[in-house]
């Protein structure tokens, strides 16, 4: 299957700082990538759809000014959590789609 | 609101038995159905997809789809302890929209 990478795999930051997470498609071009968040014992929740060369589409209830998404190339999308707070601590997973979604390994964010 | 329902479990089966995981969905127009396996602390891994009514087999895994009943299932034959994980059902509807179930935790007892 297709390979999607994420970096970093985990990050710990202080409250109020910003954190950038990268998602790369390694062996295919992805005009669309997806960002999910998963809290413990809960399902994946789609946060936003990242579109190469255009603005991301955010799901209802997700603050676009807090979760900045940039999809500058066909192989890279970034999610920046701005002014992170402890309630933003979660497992963030990106995915890209050929015919089926393939997920990156995830980034575990802990905000102290 | 498109919904995908799964029993969160845990579902416990003895090693070598058949594990049966079930999922129902609310959108009758859904076209594509996926099963993902997620180990604790890891991201989901696609194991099966099915588009048409009936059964689809891949090794020890069989996906079953019944669109009339809005029901999709995953059978795992000869269950192994390494199959112990959470299995997520995902349903694609509309353009690029996918909804995930909460997942069923499977425990295979040696």
C-alpha cells in the first residue's frame, strides 16, 4: 500500500506555544490529505481536509485560526497547532488517499 | 449526521476461533466500506475494503456487505493473539467523506 509519513512522532510542549506537524506522501502525489484527531478510547474525528494549492476545509467545530493547515506541494501538508493548551493534547493522524485512505503513523501531542 | 455503529467490546475469542466483528451504518447511499486495524498507540492500518454486496476474502479475513440491511462485517478465521487490536469500520459517503465507527476491541486468548 501507499506510504504516508508523519513527523514528529511525538512532541511535548508548554501551554501557549505552537507546534507544527508534517505529513508526507512518500510514493504518490496527494492533492488531498486529511487531518484527524483521536482522543483516548474514542474514534477518529476528521478535523479538516487539506487541498493542495488552496484553502483547507474545516469540519464543524474546528477552529481554523487555531489549527493552521498548509498544503504547499503534492507530497506535503502541515498542521500547526497554535497557542496549544492541555485540552489540545491528543493523537493527530494524517491520511492521504489514492483509492483508499492510508494513514500516517500519527503524532502524539502532549501540552503541559 | 452520518453514523457508523460498532460495539466497543471487548470481544474475546480463543486462539484458533473465528472472530466476527459487526458494523451498521446510517447512510443508505454509502458506496465504500473499509476495515482498519489499530494497535494501541498506533495509527489505523487498512486491512480490507469492500464495495459490492456479498463476501470478499483475503487470507484469513472475510468482509461481508449487505447494503439492504446497511450492515458490514469482518470475519477473522484462525484468530491469533497478534490479531488482538481495535478494529475500525469506516464508511465512505458523498465526495471524499469518510465516517469511522468507535471501533471494536478484539482480544484473542492464547
